[in-house]
């Protein structure tokens, strides 16, 4: 009997993670899902390791590194499953992790994607940066999570054990309905990496779908496996892709005001990078803005196809002000009336 879920791990020189976690993912998931590894032209022997040790795992290999967005788009293009589970190679799964995600998706056809509770592999008592207990954005596009606001990460004390609708699900571990993935033409290839899942979830919400968080499923994420947390390249991708995401998806009444104010906030951030000795990050923000200006005609064409409308689960305040000026470091201390 054909399985309904394809767990797809996108790999790029992640042999050390595959050696550590792949067998466990396979043993705890094979009753419900097929496991597939798509490889972005790794040079560390990743594919040879899988072929020698896991002949039952299907491998898809690419001739170059297409990034997270392009790699998943190419990998999923011809996979005929009801659901795709996008899974980072640096994740340890728990016993019974897949069933709650599947049951939640099956409970409501309006759910486009969902994520589990993401905890830190290094300290399993704490949430993990890239997703925690479900993602949101503020009025200016700054992403945050229940359990993680900017760099402040909370311990998991059961405070986020409710199934709720969120704004975005983490691409580190996201179960997505394949029909919706293809309806939206997948992830935006031009993002390469970072924020492509937030953009995807925003586009899904514009179409009337829901994004959900499922705490009954737990996984443990190392994080930073491809790029370190402090990296000018990561700074460039985050600032560049965030501006692109905002321009594509903001409703017309808010577009120009938010973009204008966000450019100012980015300028302030770049000066802060420079005064802190982060010349590389300062230049990364400038490069991100130049790329955004060059890309405007393409973004405008994408925007016309998307037809943005107002969606929910946006924090209608400035998270930067709340965090740095008013010292609101916990999700629970944010103005919940503004999260609508």
C-alpha cells in the first residue's frame, strides 16, 4: 500500500548529521512515510554513505547547490504523495513524532502546513531558535516565535502546549499538503535560503489556508548546520529576502508606508552593526538593499499574481521597539490584543 507522506531531507555536505540522525528518522517513521534524501551537489561523501548503508532510501542528486528553496522545489516536483515533510538533516525526532502532525493535517483540509514543537538538541529543556512553538511576524516583517523573541529563547515549561493557528511554520520541520505546495508553485527560488518558508506560509494564508502548530509532536534541532548564526552571508539573505517577502505579500494600503519605514529601520540596524565592529554585516545590509531595488520589477510582477489581502496572526506593533525599548523578551509579555 502506497504511503501518503514523503519525508524529504535536503542535504548539503551534511554527512555528519546523516550519520548521527538518519537511522533514527528511518526507524521512527518508515511505518507511515517514505524517506527521501535530495542532495545539493555535496562533496563530503554524503550520497555514498547513504547508498552503502541505507539502500532502501531513495536519493535525488543535483549537479549544483540550488539552496533550500530551489532544492526542495526540484526534489518535490515529481513526488506523488499527499503530504511532504520537509526535514533538516540536523534534527533528532522523538518516538511517535509523525502521527500527531499527520492527524492534525487530516482533521481539516484548510490546513496547508503545520510544524511540531522544536526544541534545542544542545539543551532539550529549551526551545530552538528556528521555529520554537510556532512563528509570527510583526507589522514590519520581523519574524519571532512563541518561545523565541529575537535572541531570547525560553525554556519549555508546557506554556505552549496548545494546538493553535500561527503565521508561519518552520522549514526545519514542516508537514505541507502537496496540493497546496504545487498550487502556490512551491517556495520562491530567488530566496535561495532563509525566510522562504515564511513567504510560502504568507502566500498560503492569502489563499485562505491555515498554518498550524502541533505540540504533541517534538523534535530536537541542532541549528546553524549550513551557516553559522553570526554570518554576513546570513545577514544578507535575511535582510534581502525579508524586503522581498514584504513587497510581494503586503496589502496595498500598507505596502509603501511599511517598506519606507522598514528601509529606515534597516539603515539603523546597519549603523549598529558598524559601530559594533561588524563591517561585514554593515556591507551585507547595503548589498541586500541594492538587490531589492534591482529586483523590484520582478517583485511587482509576482505581487500582481499573488493579489495580496489582509491576513491574520500578524503582531500589529513594532517588535524592535517592544523588545529593546520596553524589554518585552517573552512572547507572553507582548500585547496579545495586537496579535490578530
